[in-house]
C-alpha cells in the first residue's frame, strides 16, 4: 500500500468520474487543462504561496491542547489551526487557488454553493480581492441558521441567493449552482467548495487543501520530533479531512479517522453519516457513497451543522474507506456540542460546529488508543458563525436559563 | 456485429421526414400528478399528434431541469412515485398506442436499480430506450452493453460547446436520435430558440450522414416547432406541455399538443 498520495482523478478506484450533462464537459475540460498548465508553471505556485503568506496568514500554527486532552484519556492532542486563516476556516486555501485559475481562464464571474457559509464567505472574499462578480447559492434553511455568514457575504459584495427547492440545504444549493453554470459557463467558473463533484474538482480541491497536511506533517516533525499516531477531521463533503490526510497517506503508522455528522444519533434515521450508512451511487457528478433510498432517490441528511448536512461525500474518501486506509465514524449533535463547549472552556478556542465533530471524535478516540498516543485534529474553522445556534442550544442568552 | 432491428424511434422520425412533415417529441413525467393520470396524459399526447413520447422519471436532484418540470416531478415523488412504476406506465402506454416511448432518466435511479435489470424490464414493458441527460458516453459502458443486449435506443446529448470529437462520438453511439441541446441552459420555455441549435445540428450532420438530430430545450410554440423541423429531424417539447397540464389539466394538454402538432401538417 504505497504511494496512495500519487492517486489522481478522474477515478479513485471505482469512484469519481464525470456524471454531468454534456453541456458542462467543455468547461470541465478547460478547467482540467488550465489546472494542469498552472501546476506545471512555477509562477502559479509562487503566486499562490505569496497570497497564502501575505493574505491567508499561512502557515497556520499547531497548538497543543493539554487541558482539553485531559478529558480524552492518556493522549496528547494537537490542533492544526485552520481557524486562524483569513475568513476563519480552511476553505480559503482552495478558493484562492481556484480564483487564480478563474483569472487564467479569462472568466469574470464565480458562483459557489455553501452550507455553513464558510465556503461562501471565502469565495466572496476572493471575489472582492480579484474583482470578480460573485453569486453564492445557499439553502434557505441554511441562510436562517447561518445568518451572520449571509451578512458577511453581502458585505463583501456577493449576491446570496436562498435556494428554496428540495430540502433547501447544501445539496440543493449545489443543484442550483450547477443549473446556473450550465447557463453561464462562457463567463462563469463554478468555484466548487469541496472534494466532491465531477473530475477535476475532487483532485484539484484536494491539491489546494493538501497544504494543511503538508505543513502539519513538517511542523510535527520539527517542533515535536514525531508524527501523530492518529489524525482526526470532520467529514461532510470531506475537503478539510482530505487536506489533512493527504500528506500522511503513505505513512502507514499514522491512522486516519473521519468523523461524519450522526445528527440525532447513529441509531436514528436522522443523520448525515454517508460513509457509514450510504451506498455507492451518482450524485453531483461523481460516483461515491451517498444516502439514497431503494429507488436511488437522494435522502435528506440531518445535522445541527449546516456544513456537514450533506448526503454525499468526495470520491477519494469512498476509496480510502473501501481500502481500509481511513476509518469513518459518526458523531451526534449532542456529542459535537459538548466538545464545542469543552474546547471553549479548556483552551479558550471556540470551534465551528463542523469542527466540533472532529474534536468529539478525538475525545472518544483518545480513550481507545494506547496510552501516550498523539492525535492531530484539524481545527478546520472557528465558531463565530455558530454563536446563535450555540446560544440557543445551551440556553446562554440573557433571559434564558444558564447552561444545558 | 450483431444484427439488430432498426430503431422504432428513428423509423418514426424518418418516415415523418420522408412524407414532408417534421416530428414532435413530447415529454411528460411519469407519476405526475399520479401514476394513472400520467398514463392517461401520455396516451392522450400520443393520440393528439406527438411522434415520440419522452416519459420522464421523477428524480430528487434534476440538475438539467427548470422550475416547471422540477415542480411536477417533485409533486410526483411527494405523491409516492416509485421507480418500478416507470415500467407499469410504459406497458400501459405501449398497450394503448404505437408511439415509441423513450424514458428520460437521470442516471442514479438506473444505477441503483441495476443497469441490466432496468434495461431488461424496460424492453419487456415495450419501451424503446433511454434518454440520459447526465450520462455522457465516456461513463456509459454498462449502458452501452445493456442497450445492445436488449435492443434499446440510447439517446446521448450534443451541446453547443461539444467538440467535433465528442459530437462524433455521440453520433456513433446514439441510437434513435442525437439530442441536440439548443442552448446553454436548463429546460424551460424561451421566447426564441437559440441560433446555436442550428449550429449543433449542422455539427451533427457534419459528423454523420446517418444520425438523426432532434432539438430540445426552450421550444414551446408551434412556430418554433415548425422552424426547428426545417433543419432538424424533430423538435422536443417538455416544459410547455407540463405547464399546459398544470394550468388546465388534460384538456389544456391535448389542446397544446394538437396546436404544436398541427404546425407540422
């Protein structure tokens, strides 16, 4: 099992591909060609690196969470601080890369889907920076639970379109973005925010996020002198997880754990645990695990976290699952919210609810691993956007009872 | 090379062409608003002048469809449409009329059902084949095999942005006709049929002297149907029929079909 890192699309084993209308194929071909040329062009990587240094704030640091780890058995926990990136999450890594490609393709308009709003905010930010028109599709349900991010996007000059079709969440936002793209592909780039979708998105978005794991691997070796025994990341579409995992894929001693949203619980039908409870199918342009009924109709997912509330997952994760290289587990809303509060109170770091799934996973994992083991958690985003949900959940607004 | 029967779909389009008329291909979703009503509507369309029926399979994520068809197929799903009823509908329609019935379906329901099993049951029900809006020939190996095995038509799409190589491939691999996408966009009525449609059809003619080309997306008036048939082998109408049914039920649907079909006489 060597050189898993070298795997690129269109296929990851039996997963991936391009299951899209013919009208989009030319745009996907153009994107692939542009991306390959950029990858081979040292000036592209130099420009992206410079943006990351002077705008994103890379490299992001690693923080050891000692007081938090005290609740996780006898292990050390390290946090890769993607929450400290400009715009507050890992999403900016991919967005800046694709924004540069948009310019190279001579396109003037970007569209994006967003769940929690992190990718939408990052896209709106890049659009402002590069002078591009930006339209963000967001499920109507999500515009309500992530109202702060809607305001951020609008302040940045983006148009936010609430999507009222289907389940009115991330899945339907992607459908609407695809419809827009088919109609406007000549001047528009679809800045897809996760490692799902048709080729070349899963490979390209992964490459742009692989900076997370590349940095973290070097930082662990340099600052602590060892590699972590386990990696933990939350998985919706799977972009932050693959970004962390990729550099470690061929370090066989490093175990990898992706934590999906279990919503009301893994023993209930209200979850978003695609890799645990789904089966392979085609959704949004790629073959991968997905939540579907016996007729192949996509099932609605459920999670307190808008960013993980997605019935599909990136094809590379499906491949890693079937290979047994990574394990995927479910974390309930309640477990995630408890971890969110615990990290806030033990480390002074308020994570995004998405990220809290990885933290809850690390708490459980710590009790299973050998004493003295280490876990590297991708702290993929900060929790500012989730204050309203958290305040309601814990009843901590004035006038409400204190604590839950 | 296995000898196969000529496609019933292409035979229907060709004979209309030879007699100096064009063809009208009409879309209606199975299960909308209920299974029985959709069967009745489809049969009525065939009796009122459409040459090929395009029976839609309701699907949860129809990325090529505009609001009219989205609303109808969503309602069919809410009313309990099950995939297996597609075959019931095809059986009932083909028992009542001779019109070739092509099923228009997004790929995941077929994949989920089993490609071979879906093809076998479609053939048994008397269906002519499939139109697959989100399956490109590059990803279609299992469908190419199953459609050969059960003698089914397979309609791939050709878009204004398709390269000559891709058009060639769509022509070589399609059976029945090639679906010429008139415009860069999703289904739904438009005031004018895009001039791009002519280009796509010309590209298809360039690639193949045998492939038939039917133009779809945005066609809703008798004038547009007649105009498209001056250069193509058929006009495909969907949203306008569904809209007519939404607004005025079976009667309005029949009136709309008759109106568009009369432009070809």
